[in-house]
């Protein structure tokens, strides 16, 4: 029975699945972006993000633990030396999955998975986007309040005069 076994087995036995995910993680660390199918990318994110998180603390124990999963010295060096410095301030979410459509042969959903801090185009677009972003609320800013306060008494006086002018004929009619 499959009680409480909710992860995607990807149609492989445990040993094959672990080897495939380790190889994909090594490729991801070395190339910063790989193209694969969507289910594999989602399984890879679950496998690789804890290993990348370990790289934040560069200790012998963490290096040995990550090496026990990946078995590749070059990938470990790159992960602990270069990647760990770029992700030092990030609290999680080190990988991004972007869908690219469907494969022609079998119709499988394809995507690429990449390290978030290594896509220079998205980083530049993100910085530009943050600068032009405004808060969408109904409250007025301090500058608008100051401008509104300067113009508000004038408009209130005009409204009060209009109301008095409208009420004057009604008040005269009542007096008669």
C-alpha cells in the first residue's frame, strides 16, 4: 500500500530516481540552468533546495553531507564557494521553474529550471519593476494630503454657499 507516499516516483525505482536527481542537481549547479520535463523539475526542486540551503553554512559536516548525495567534488566546490555567496541573503526559493511548452514527440510538458540569482535578464527586469511599482490603496500620500488641505477649504466654502443658495428659496417658502 502507498500510505503517506505522496511524492512523484517518476516511474523509476528508488536507486534509479536518486541517481537521476543527483545527476540533474550536479548539472544544475554546473550550468545554472537545465531543460527537462515539468514533473522532473518539480521533483528536482524538492531534492536540490535543501542541499543548496546547506551550502549557506560552509562547514566540513555540511560539505560531507552534500557530497554523500552528489558524489562530485567539482559541483561541491562550486556550490559552497560561488553559489553560496550569491544566495546568502535569500531565505529560500533558490530555484525557478519556467514552462516552455510541450515536446513534439510525446507531448510531455517541458520547462527549464534555473538558479534564481543567476539569470541576469530577470534580475535586471526585477530591479526596474520594483522601482516603478506603486502602492495601490485609497489612502492619499502626505503630499496629496497637503495639497488637498490647501484646496479643501476653498471647495468647502463654495459648497456651503451653493447649499445656502439652494436652501434660501425653500426657507422663504416656509416663512410665508
